C-alpha cells in the first residue's frame, strides 16, 4: 500500500505543523490594536475607593477591576456604579477572605489604616499600589517595607510625578555636579488645603451605610463628626500625618537619590499656635487678646522643619528645610527682583551656584542667571517613565520595579514621617534609624509605635 507521499496526498501529520503555525499570530491581530488577552490582564481589588482611590482605579482601567471595598457605601456609591462587574465590600478582611484570585490591590484609605490593608495584601502575596505616605507611623513603615521585600511583590506609591521628565531632568543637573557640592535644599508647599488648628468637635450622626468603628480601626475611638470624614482627616494626628507627611514625597523624589539621601541623623520642627478667638473688649474699653490655645490633636496652619543628613561617601553633610502654610525660605539674593518666588518650589544651594525649580521639578532657573547663560543641560541618562500607573502594571506582570516602589518610597517616607513628629512636638529629635528610636525625646519616641486599639494588631 503506497504511503501518503507516494500517492500524492498530504497526510494529517504533515498538515499539523502548518496549521499550528497559522494559529500562532500576534494577539493584536486577533483582537485589534491595543488588544490585551484575558490571561495578560490583572484582576485588581480597590480598597478605599470613594475619594482618591477613584483616580487610582482610573489609571489602571486597562486591567480588570473585580472587587471594591469602602467603609462608607454612600460616599463610594458612584464608584460602585462605575464598575458594576466588581463585587462590593465594606470590610477589607472579608474581601481578602473571599477574593482569593485577585492579583493586585489598590489602596487609598486614610493613613491610619494603610498598614493593616497592606499587610493583609502582602501576606496573601498580592501586588500593592498604595497612597502616600505609605503608613501612619514609623514602626508600620519598617514593618510593611520589610514584608514587601520578603513577599517579592510589585509595589508603587502614589507620587504621580516621580520619574516625570521634568523631575528627572532636574535630578540629572544635580548628578552632573554643575552646582558643585550641595549643602542645603529648601522645599516649600502652599498647603494645608484643609482645616488645621482645630479642637475636637461634638458628636454627629453616622451617615447611613457607613461603618464608623471600622473607619476608626487601630486609632483611639472617638464619636463621628464630618470634620473627620470624608475629606478633612489629614490634619488630625490620630488619622493623618499633616502637611509634611502628606506632601513631602511629592518633592523629595526629585533629589533624594541624586543627593544620596537616606535616614537623617536629626530633625527639628516648629509651628504656629492658634489664638482662641477674636479680640475681647474689657470693661475699661481696652481690647485684649484671648489666651493662646494650643491644638495638640491637629497640625497647625504652618510649620517649618529641618532635617540634618550626615556626610556620606564623597558628599558632605546636607540640611533639608521644609516650609508650609505660606512660609517660604528667604528669597535668593541672586534672583531678579521682578521674579516672584513660586507658591511652592525647590531651592538647591551649591558651592558653584543655586537652582530654583518647581515643586516636583521643572521650570528650572539657575542662579545667578548671568553665570549660566551658556549652560547646556546634561544628557538624559536616567530612564524615562512609560507612565506612573503603567510602570506598576508592568512590574506586576514581571517587568522592572516601578519608579516609586516601596524600597525607594520607604526611604522618603521615613524622612517625611520624622518631619511629622518634629512638627507635632516642636522639638529637636535625634534619630536612630537602625533601632527605630528617637534617642532624646520620650514623647516623640512614643509616637514611633503608638498603642493600637484592641483587635487591630498589625
């Protein structure tokens, strides 16, 4: 009996390789431009989605949003409606118990509950995108960054301008040595944008659909008032980290690596004190000020913080200054008198000149200007970003770490949280990063790892 070849027929075995080859085509041909196969799409859960979490989810809409969680279903209702395919939860613990097949978590709860959710995600080996400043306390920060490293998951912190071309171009100037040895950095911010200098308000009814006890989490219990939720919790020390904790990392990423900064040796803070009311009229007709009232439960309307970094490698010591609430550094004498200081910005002081820049990099002005007329910016040697959220998504799928991963972000946050404690105590604090301890102030040291409410152990 003749074989297939001899009879002029094509046998089945000869067809299979060609057919298989025809079936192996690029995915974009099968699904059109931009097509992403389901097997390449992350299953993401969002936790704390009523506020900033909504924007984070929008940045990751190339993936599947499969679960949403918020303690206030009324506040988060619009987000739940936008993702009707996602299962809704109120308690993040139930989400992790039931959603075993999620790949990643987007976290945007208030600062004081970050670490609880982060640790639940890390124990489950889930990738995590977290709102800054990562955690509420320094102890939590050390705990979650260590856990993330051991879990080997992809992380990102919500500093959207990190790795922007403007920030990296400013960093490249610092790295080039054009300014000489940098001895001082000044950072000023026009926040707070929310009420500060407050005293505790009276109790109000809890909104329908909200679990207030769950919102309080590990912090000391207090009755509900809308001054805390949904928008103005940041200025309360039990829940937020003040302006310096909230905003510092949006500027620090520009220079933190370029200047080889790590943990500071010391930090000093001072702040305003609020008056208790308007002028009072005395019986004799004279106006007097009421007694000064300090507000120990919240940040003040303005603060100034200074960190001292010891010499390291080939660079000398550096002082980093922070100003908020309308406070700014002294105007550089080299700056043209017609040019105002920006409302928020950066100033670098080097042995060969100064550099003024926007808060997150960009709008660079080298001083004195006549000295830099012929300055040519250094080559763009730092890798540019594919997009803040896309960096994290790529990292989740096995790509390189995102630019504001927690190994880098955690270093910035340690400095920022120390600034929070300095602003809160208005003291000089000596910091031992290795032992996670403030050596010279018992009150501030107690804030490094404050007691947690029963049932909310980390």
